[in-house]
C-alpha cells in the first residue's frame, strides 16, 4: 500500500481528534455566554442615575419646591459617587469571542488535507525536509 493510500485510510477513520476540540469549543462558548459584564451594568446604572438627576433639575427649573426634591437628589448624588468609585476600581471591559461549534472539525479536515498533499509523489521531497 502506498504512503498516500495509508494516509487516506488513516484519515477516513473515526474522528477521535475532533472530540476534545469540540468539547473545548462547547465549554468555552458556555462560559462566554454565562459571563456577566459587571462594568457594562454599572455604566448603565450610572447613566440612569444621571438622567434621573437631570429630571430633578428640570423639575426645579419648572418651579417645584426644592424641599420636595432635596432628599432624592442627595440619594442620587451618593449613588452616582458610589458607581463612579466602583467603575474606577473595576477592570476594563473585555469581550470574549465565541468560537464556531465546528471549528475543531474544520481544523482537523484542513490538517488532513495538508498531510495528504505532502505525502503525494510530487511533494515527498518537501515532506522529508519538514
């Protein structure tokens, strides 16, 4: 049996090499999906607090008595400072790329095609040097 035929016979066998890769991809994608970006949530909360403060300022400008607004404004200012402190201490947002579920299989197929190409009669010299 020629080297090329042996290589093809080996490659037609079960795809045991893909199983660990597929499991890795599935686990990685599961972890990425379950990751909660705290920084983004805190930034949204801070934006909401600032908008609420703007609403209160507009209420003051429209003639609402300041006594009715003072307590709420103080609460919002405390919350704003707290969120700004937490954001300053939080690590920068990282986005993790999800992998395609068939990436391991595609990689395996490409490596097999490369092996077959290198074992062909015209590429034997190149394969020996590698």
